[in-house]
């Protein structure tokens, strides 16, 4: 667990937007900020957790001690979510112009000392996009103008990419790039980099200088020693002249002092970005057990796309993530799951949203847009019709459809804020065949996936049913193109309705611990190949009531346990092996909060609920039905003192400089 940093301030973001010559568009793809463009740091802000490391940088960068803030606008730029993920994975870097780099080194090749650190008057700089590794199968679709109709495809090694202009200061860019070159890249990668970028070793020498130990008498140097006087020059954009926040949690809090104005106008530090140092502890969500690696493996095996992005059909090296059709965070809502288990013909306690039938693969940018409900998947009409009767009503539990198909076809449907967005989709596995699809994406082909339509419909219907998600007019546009709104709303209303009173005594719904699941099934949803009977006839035990954090070693077989780097996994004993063969369960909550969303859909005092959770007493009445629009999170009972104690016990605050500058 990382030290907890204060969130980036709204003012810092607005300053970066004003300074950015690209208008907060993606620096690399030049696409609209609506296309999942995120705020990015040229050099990672997590380094703020090491006070010793920041002291070193402040010395070498000719700053006053305590003045460096990685949330300065000169360290912030904007880039698509997928590209930012690859940036943090060190798959590509930015290279400043050679004359700029040369100002950081002496003629004999070593990095300049503190007193000779360069001063720049420029407000913008030019950079080159340089791939580092695992980019051979990746393409970049860059708008050559603000129009989505003019998109150029650039393939590896991206020599056709234009020069990029940004307000980001080269000091931060060089710090990141040189740290990548100084990391444990293979000899083959380094040899290739030296061919394509002759200044690799120059940047490595700069990095070596910047992370070298500072003089023992550094605090005696007047231009470096922290200034506690109140004579700092206020920035024209802000009256806040307090010392910027350096790091939080588990480390000694920096004292609040006022810093002097720095020695050059385009400093890497913003006086206007200083914040009051504070210990920030946001209300923490319940913590889920991690997604098992085997779930992703099963999704890969079942999916026809081989971990390629479902929408763009690009290689999984292009920041393709594991995505949930229906958000796994809804596992917090026990009342909702209990209702879905009833209406979907399952036993209570068996719906696991990490089933491979709810998992597919998406590029990081498209997944961000999906979670923002800007687009949805829509099954074919004949599939949707199987969920409703001829009179338009949703099928009941006993008639819930069972599909023998292993794959289904879906349409890509934009909902809102997608007019300026394009989708660059590979029409084959070849990078030379990339098609650009624009709003309303009628040219997009039908998408084939193993994801079960029940999960897809649950997500899509929840978006369509909501009165808070869609902006005015969006539903009318959707309805005009796809006359399925009534059916989707019917399904959502039915699936989130309160349970009938007979659920308390229905043997096909109540838990039964005597039956075992088929070994071919990995989850709490049904698979055509692993069952012979209807879903509601299966016997699934319920084991989700836990008053203490669960012993995860008993939840998985040896090859299914989540793997933590550097931690030896103990051998599985007989009890854990038997547990791994038990029927599916809901996603476990590792740190269950004291208050959970029970009763929103279902009375927590009902007999069925007591049977499922092991609680006794109470009546069997049904509470008023409430449908939340988004997953509800509650505190996991962490407070500043608890986190500080945890940090001390874990020795988080004693990490070395080498850990902090890990490449």
C-alpha cells in the first residue's frame, strides 16, 4: 500500500489547462478531451512520498529546500488513458530537443552542478515521441486537425509522428525519461534505443548526477536552506504563498513555511500550487478480494478475441485491460445481488461478478468511457426478446432464459458526449489495416464476445433507466435509433424489484451446502457446458457472511490464489483444496464495513436473508424498495491514527532513496 497523497487540487488542474497550448487535448493523439483524456504527470507524483529523495532533487535543481511540488502545472499534461498507462509502464517516453538537453550537461558529458542549473525563458517546448519496448504491434491514430475526419495512422517506430509542443518543463520530462533509461531494460532494448536515440547515455549521465548524494553542508547554503520568513513573493494567479505539500501518510508531515520566489521565471516550481500540508484520509471503500488470475485466463480461453480490445481489435500490448460488463463494485450491494439471484434463477449467495462471463478486454481509454456510461453494448434483438414475454413483461424466475451459445453478437452504441470521438479499429491483425469509425458509428461491425447478455443487459438497462446519468435528449436519440427502450426499462424494473414473500421458503433459492459445483464452472453464474439442469435447479451453498477478514488461503486452490510479488505462497492443505471445489460464491469483502447496503432491495430481517447470512430473529416484512443509481461506498473504519500506526508497523516511512527512485 502506498503512502496516501493529497488529491491534485482543482486550481492545479485549471492552471495546467490554461498553460497547455493544446487546449487539454491528448498530447499524442490530438483527440478531444472527451475521448478519455486524463491528467498525466511527466514525472510521477508518487515520488513525493520520499522526503530524502525530494531533498536531493531540490539541491540539484537549484531549488530551495521544501519548494518542489510535483503537482505544478509544468509537470502536468494531458493524454489518453491508454497512452498514459503505457507511459507509466515505461513503454514510451518524450525526448526534448537536443539543444535543450545539452544545457543540462557540460561539454565533457556530465550533468551540470547546482550553480549551473539551466534557466529557461520559454513557456513551451518541443518533444519527440520515442517508443521504448513492446510497441511493435501498436499504432497511434492522431488527428491531424481538430476534425475527427482527418486522422493519420502512425505505426512503429513512429518516425512519421510530428514534433509535439507542450508547456511541460523539460526538467520533469528528462527526469522521467532518464530514469527509464537507467532502469533494468534488457541489453537488446538498450542497444536498439542507442541506435534510434544517440543521446541515451547523455540522459543517463544527467540522471546519475540528479540522484547523487547532496553535500553534507547543504543546509548551510543560503539558497537551499528552507526559509521560514514571510517574505515570499505571491504568484499573480494565487494569493497562497504557503509551502507546497510534499508527502503524506506514514511520514513526518512537513512544517508549513513560506517559500521565497525562485530564481528564474520559468521555474519547475509553482508558487501558485502551494497547498496547506494536511493529512488526508478519504472515506475508504470496502476492499474487495482481488480478481483471480484464473478468471482472466478463463475469459481469454472463452473469448474469440484473444485478449485483444473488443472495440478497437488492437493488441493487448496497447493498454488493454480486463473489464467488467456489469461493474463488480455492485458486489457491495447485498440487497441488489439477492434480488438478481432470485430473478435470474440462481440460488442466493452464488452470483459472483468476477465470472468470466462478465469479463472481457478493452483498451484503457474505451473502458474509462464505458464506466462513464458514454457508450454501451446492445445484444441482437432475438436475444433481447428471450428476456420478455409476448406481452412485453419480463420473464419470471422459472422462465429465465438459458443459452447454449458460447458467444454472442453486440452493437457498439454511443449515448452522449461521443460526437467528437473516433474509434480506430484494426480490420485485421495487421497494423496496416486500420479503419476510422466516427459518430454515430454505424460503420462499426457487429462485435463477437463470450460475455453473457444478462450482464450486458443489466448494465445497459441500468444506464437507460437512470434519470441522472443521461443528459437531456440522449435517451430520445437512442430510442429513435434502437426501439428497445421500453424493453430495457422493463427488465431493469423487474430485476431490481423486491423479492416475493415466497422467496423465503423457495428451495430452489435458499442455500444448500450439500451439493457441489461442476469443476468446469469457475464462478457464480451458469455456463452451458458445465450444467445439465436449469440454473435455478443447481444447489449452491452460501458462505459469504463473515464478521472477520476472511482467511484467503482457504478460498482458493493453490494455483488460484492471488499472487503477491515477493511473498511465498504456502502449500495448499486438504481443507483449502476442498474449499476450492465448493460451489460459487459472491465476491468476498476483505474489510467489511459496519454498515452495508442491505434492505435497499430486500428486507434484511426476512427469513431468506437470515438463512443466507446466518443471522437470526426479526420479522419477515419487506422494506420500501429503493434503487440506487451508483454503487454506494462506506468507510472501512480507517482513521488517521489507524493509518499512521499501520504505516509505522509496516515501516512504510523508512523506504530508502533507491526505492523512491525506482524506475
